[in-house]
C-alpha cells in the first residue's frame, strides 16, 4: 500500500468520526443549556452563533470530507462561507430590533 493510500485510509477512521460526533453532541448540549439559563439577549445570540459556526465547520470539515480534499477545493468554498457569516451578522441587529418591538 502506498503512502498516499495509507494516509487517505487513516484520515477517515472511525475513532476520528466518533470524536467529532462527541464534540458536536457536547456543543449541542451546551446550546440547549444556554436556552434554559437567563442571559442577556446579545450575549445569548453571540454565544449561540459562535457555537453554530464551530459546529458547521466541524460538519463541513469531517462529515462532508473537505478536510481531506485538495486545498484548492477548500479555498474555492471559503468565499461562500464568509458571505454566509457576514449575512448572519447583518441580520443579527435586526433580530434585536424585532425583540424590542414584540408586545409584552
């Protein structure tokens, strides 16, 4: 077996995927816990968005196998990811505005 084949085979090991799955599960648990404690809206949204970005990165990297692809494919998808993150932060203030408009 060549070096490249051995490296590609080791790249997607069951242990690696279970470790990533565990971290995704842990971050989901943290997000659920954050939903039950009373934090400020700004802090809550910032924490949840940050965790969501980390989770999306893990999913894209390992379960969509981009971590093991050529660098050019990953760099081609970076502008789309940056666009999505910028759009999230553009709509973030709007969600706070809608919160204050809500009847109590």
